[in-house]
C-alpha cells in the first residue's frame, strides 16, 4: 500500500522504495495477486530500479508464473502486473502469450473491470518492444475496434471543437489526423505535418477527397464563445444569445 501510494502521488523516494524492495523477496510467497500487481505497477510507473532489482523482480515473477490458476478469477491482476513490468522493459514471453491468448481474453470479458484498454496497451507495447516475440497477439479486427474505442473514450468536447476548427483553418480533413501516435499510448493527439516552408501537408488518406489536394485559404469565423470553449472548456451559449464575431484568415 505504501508503494502504491507513492506511485499514485508520483512521489519517488529512493529510501522508501529501497526499503520496500528489500523486504519483498522473503515475503513474495505470502503476497496476494493484487499485492503483486500493486508492487509491479508502482515500481514500473515510477520507473525506479531498486539496488536488489534482479532479486526483487525474480521473486515476483516466480509468483506470477506459479499462480496462473488464480488469475482465472482475477484477470485484472495479471494484466496490471505485465504492464508494470513493461514500464521497466521486462517482457516475460510465456506470460504474455498466455495473457494475450483468445482464451484468456474471453475469460476476462466476465470481469467486473473493463480491461480492453489494458489489453490494447499491452499488445501495442509488445508489438513495438518485442520484435522477436511470436506468441499470441490481438487480432487485427480487435485492435481496430479497440483503437476506435480508445479514440472515442479520450475525445473531449473541446478537443472535438479544436479538431473541426483546424480542418477549417488548414483547408480540409486531409491536413489533420486525430489518433494515438503510438498504438500503446492511452491518449489521442491531433497531428499536423508541415513541409520545409512550414505549409501544411495533406497526409491523412481517410480525410482526403478525390482530385488535387490544395491548401485552401478560407476565412474562418470564430466567436468569443467558441474561443472560451477551446481555452477553458466552457459550454456554448444558449440558443439565440448574441455573440461578438471575430474573423481570422
């Protein structure tokens, strides 16, 4: 609980974490699956390597491997543990193969916690960091569905307004793309590409229309109210309320 508190507060204190890590190897067998998950997640998110790092991780990995039957009941503890390990660049292939298998994913669908973001993050991390891995992976259809869910999950109202505004200013949807830049990132970004002259490049095929793509110099009408929404997240004014219009080129 102390390690998890440090992680939640983003408080990395070497003395505290070293003391926790020193006690873990001798007590790992008595840890519950959720204790193991909290320890691995905490040290991983803080990106802290204790002096006895190899012994610390080896003792917890041994418990992970010997308790697979328990994760049939608590699948969220296993995937949290593996993401915590991924933060410190540790990838136990056998456990990854088991966790990303269709059987385990199906089993986890009955969990009270929605784990789709965790599976998506773990699979994307493995795809980038483990080129030699040949075990189970999410199907292409599953990854596409999860990517869409991820985008919708993190898309805030003001983000949507900024996205639409950039399309108008730059000349169309082919100049802007809303997506997770890396597949295992739990956030989305608006990507714009510029050429050597700092002019926007049309790079988004999903938004490109037929014919020649040109940058349109459109006059874009902004209101004070919309600017407030973009900068402060304030709601739109009620219908019929007068607004002072400003026009930018």
